[in-house]
C-alpha cells in the first residue's frame, strides 16, 4: 500500500478498494503497543490501517508525545520505552516526507542511538523510492540525527537507490559502524567507501575512530586501512593525496590534522608527487602546526638535497619558517640553508635576505647562528644585497651588536644612544556601566542574548532592568517573557532543586511557576562549615537570584542596590547613597542579600568614600548608618593565605598544589552579625583547611564582581581554582585575573600568588591573561616585583611551577617593551634558582630572557649565584646564558639610567 509520494500527498493504491476505515479497535491496539513500549509489534499493527486511519492515529500519537514530554525525570525509563514505540508508529503514519523527517529527527524522540532501524524501515517499506530518498536527505543534513540514526539513514539510502549523502553526521555514524577488527574488510566491501572517505578527509573535525591512539599494526587503524585500499586500487591514489594535502593546508587543531598527516606518511609520495606539490609544502611549513610543518620541512629538505627545490621556493620557505617561534624548526631551516649554500654559493643573494628573518627571533642563540651564516657567505653577494643585510642587522639584540659591527662595519649604522624607556599599557580608567534597558522590548533582547551569564556587566544590567520593569508593570513583562522564551516549559512547575539556572529562576518566579516553598527553602540556605570557597562565591550569586525571585514584581524591590556602576563590578559610593535615599523616600527597606552585595561592591578608602560616609549617616536610616560604618572600616574584610611547601610525602607520591593551600578569612564580627547567611563564610564561618572540589567550573566569570573592592580577598578565593591550571590540566582559570588587577583594595601575598600561578599555568591563554594582569598592575604602580619574584622562585625551586611555562610568560611580557619590569621580577627570582643544589631544568632559557631584559633596559649590579654558574665549564645553554647575563650586568654600569614611561 503506497501512502506517500515524492510530494508528500496521500494516495490510495487501489481506487477505493479498501472502502471504510478500520474501526477504532485497530488504532487502540496500536496505541496500547506504543504505551507498552513494544516497538517491534508496531509494523504489524500498522498494516491494516489505511491513510485515513493512520491520520487519526497520528493525532493520538502526537497527543501521547505531548503527554510524555510533560513527565518529570522520575518516569524517565517509562518515557524512553514509549518514545521508541512512538518513533516507529509516527514514521508509519506520516504521509509527507518533510513531516516524517521532522518526526524522525525529533530530539525528544531520538534520545538514543538507533542501532536497530528494522521496525522503522518496515513501516516505510511500501513508500516510493523518491519519497524515501527525500527523507534520507533531510535526515542526513542534521548532524546529530544522521550520526545517532545512521542505520536508519543508510537503510533509506539503500532502499531508495539515491546517492550516498556525504554529510558530517552520516560520516560520523558510518565510521562508528564500520570501525572494528574487520575494518579493512568492511571498507573494502562497502560501496560507500570512496565517497565517505573523501568526505572524512575533508572534515574540519575528524571523526573519533579515525584518530584513535592505536598502532599501525592494529586492525582498527584507519590510516593503514586506507593505505592498503589505495594500494589495491579501491581508492584513487591521486585523489587521496590531494585530499590529505588540502586538509593539512587548511589547518586546525593538531588532533584533526593527525589523521590526514598519518595517511600521507603511509602513502609515501614519490619524488614526482612531491615535486608537483612544492607550493603546498611551503605553505604548510609556513603556517601549519608544528607537527605538520615539520613534515613539510622534511619533504622540502629532501627535495633540496636532490637539487629538485628551486632557490626561490627555498627562500620563500626560509623567510616563513624563520618567522616561527619553534626553535627546532628554525634551527633545522638554518642548517638546510647552510647545506644548500655550501653546494650552491651563487644562491646567497636570494637566500641570505631570507635568513635575516631570524635576526629578530626571541632566542639569541638563533640570532647568533643566523649572523654566522650570513657572515660565512657575505662575500658572495653584491653591494645592494649587502646593504639590505646590514639594515636587517638592526633587529639583532645588543648581545650581537659587536659581532654585527665587525661584519658590516660602517654600513651597520650607529646604535640608538637615547635612554631606555619602559613601555607599559595605559592605566585603565573606570568604564561606567550603561543604565538598564529603557523599554520592555530592549530588556527582552538582553534577556535572550546568548551567553548572558558569561558577561557579568550584561547580566547585572539585565537583572536590574528585569526588576525595575517588573515593578512598574509585572503583567507586561510576564507576557513579553512568555513570547521571548517559547521553548521554555513555563506551563509546568519549576523545581530548581539542584542548582540555579541563572536568571531563568527569576523569570520563572515572575511567571508564577516556581513553588513558593522552593523559593523559601532556597532563600534560607546557608553555607556549611566545611563548604569550599568556590561554593561560597557562587552561593552569593545564587542567594541574590533567589531573593530576586521572591521579590520580583513587588513593591519590596523597586530596583537593585547592588547593580555595579563600573565595569569591574564596583559601585561609586555617592551612587549607593542616592539609591538608599530613593529607598528611604519610597518607604522601602533594602533586601538583605542585595544590600549586602552592594556593600561588598562599594569602593572604600578614598576621599569620595569619606564624604559619602557622612552623607549616608545623614540619611537617618539603619541602612544609611550601616553604609557609613562600612565605608569607614578599612579592615572590614581580610584573608590570610598559607601555601605549605612540599614535604611529608614520598618522592613517588603526587601532592597537588591545591592540597597545600589554606585560606583563612578570620573572625569578622560585622559580617557574621549583620550580613545574610550566604556571606558568613567571608567572616570566618568556613574552615581554613585545604579541600579539593569541582566548583571551580561554576559561575567562574561571575566571581570577580562579588568582591571588586577587596582584591586581596578575591585573590585568596581564586587561588584554589587557579592551582588546577598549574599542576593539573584545567584551562580558563585565570579569566578573573584582569578584573582582579583592575579592582580596588590593598595588594598582598594572595594577589602575587595568583599572578605566579597564572604565569605558570598549563594553558598559553591563561598565561597571557596573567601577563596582562602583571602589566596592568605595573602601569598602576601597584606591582611589588620583589614579592612576586620571591613567590616564583620557591614555586619553581620546589617543582610546582615549570620553568618553561614561566619563561614563555615573562618573554611575552618583556616583548611588549616592559623589559625593566620583567627584570625586576627575575632579579628576585633567579638567585634561589641559581643556588639550587640540583640544576633547575630549563633555567638557561629563563636566564636568556633575563639577559635580554638587562641588555635592553641597562640594568646594573650583581646577582647572587650568577658568577659561579657563569664560570663553569662547558657550552650548555645554562652556562652560555649565565655568562651573557653576567656580562650585560657589568656593562650596564656604563649605560644611561633606565627611565620608566
């Protein structure tokens, strides 16, 4: 019986042969099977139903689907069984291809991997091939659907005879299906293989089975299987080569490039195939990740050794590779150029200008090698090229100035005799927060914006705007919210029993779909004695949201007192006084949590705060008096940080950094007595003991605005989270560092430890944020370089902080022009490392950065332990750089004084 056509119109196979529709008993039998989860019985039960009966059944199926959607998690297993039956029955009752595809792609319906598509294919067996192809194409375009329902899509493709749908989702499902011990056999027998392999090699994100960490001899190793199929002629060799090269040229994550690179290596391109793609290898050497660039460099070096690489291509490649930061690639390239020049001296005019790209390299050893290479073949170039090389030599560091003068003479030009000027970023000024949305329409746009909870300023403005507009016209805001969030299940009661869903808990309360009992329980929650700091920070945000949920749309909360006036999360004292005046005039008492957060955010310790304290006291209200006392109390909050050294453990045991940090907030009576329970941990209600936890992933960007006026306390709170990025593999933990640097309040050990942790983080982006914070503090004159250096010294010495990461961070900071600042930090860091009983691995690289800073800023003096290292025998990086630093410090006595700009 054909009930569907390509256009989706319902038709009858036999002109009126069936006559009347089946009675309701057949439909009820179908529904009973669906409710019982007997999906395998559905195809047989659908057979007696004609198009009209199926249409009636579909209506009942949709109603059952809606009912199941409204069930809570307690009926999850029952719902899953019913959905399997619904999935099959709905597919058989739909007549249009688009509607059937929508049903089969439903996220609630396809919440599992459809490994057995037999029942669905059975109910669609009598459909027109064009109709089946239409459905297959629609499903294949949906990545998640095509992957989880691969068996269904593949079955539709086979039955319809349509072309293989080469989409990401279909390929993902296919690779999972065929990857087992019979991989090669399956690929060889599958007619889809040529098409889908081509797509897999082109995908931006390589499917997981293709990059499994197994050896080439393993039967599940895809690159070996593809190389075998190429050798057998199943796959076109030239096509596979082109696809691999094209994917590598596009770049991306190393994980995603590993597969095409390994396939390429196993195919072992011939000399002719390599020569045909010289521009491609040059492009990879220039821009690809290190592993790919290294392969391209090997290929080009081989061609050069055979005399098959044009000089112009080698020059282009050399300029690009020498611009890279990877020393291994750079040194290999200089070696390659040296070999070519030794064989073909006449190429010097074209190659040496490219070599000068290394004159500006961060490694002075690379600079030296490049200068020696230029000097060796300088006589082979004409005057014009010689002048070009001399001009480029100006990029060399001070350490190589004398050698450059000896090589180029007067052509080099004089060094700049002017005094050194420190370059630091401009002191960041306060950025005012824009007022809340003026209309409900603009408010709704802010509420639906993607990533609202990830932008503290946008979140605060939206929350305040919601409170203000709900106070003016609750009904209008509620209606706008319902329209703006059509997918939210506002019709069912919200429990929010496990965690707060951001601003949605306030929206749900505004609509009256959060039980009052739940709100009351959540508002009364207090942190336990053994809670962690991160729970405390996030708990303040949750307490604010639950309080807002309880009061939104009422006269008790006309607007929020805690809304920041500055981008750091801080509040100008006069503004908070005016807000309290407005509350007094309206006869409204401040909401406890909102007011407490406002106190934590108000700036203290400057003349404006002193004047505001007097104005607050003059208000004559309890809230005004509390604000006045808070503004006058410079020690309202405080934290003591202790970081215990390694010890008491066997050398084979790992003692994580986070386990050795304790933060003690001390007894603060004003916090324990006058603040709500969510804040009591700041008054000493939390035990000062190390504790591992998982809360460092929760609301992290919202932490800094909790304490924008007390950055030492904030830094103490951040330390346990940041420790995970020093000796763990967590990333993004330094996100609050910029706000920390721009915050108010004194600076102590916690801030400098936070900087030290950031500079030694495992992730380069984390280190970069730490560098930014370091430079901001320096530009504001608030950095204690000696204190930071002391923290870095013992962390590196005991093995908690890896020297290579620190080197990368301080080199980045120095490259901005802050050579004096970086040297001030390293001057306090290096003595302990130089005097260590066991040589610190990677110390030579750190000394190289220090030497560069001293040579550029003209620092003078001595450094404990340096002369002993410099006088050692050998030519290791440590000894060479120690001699260089010692020489620079001694020469610095004759240099002009450093000036800081």
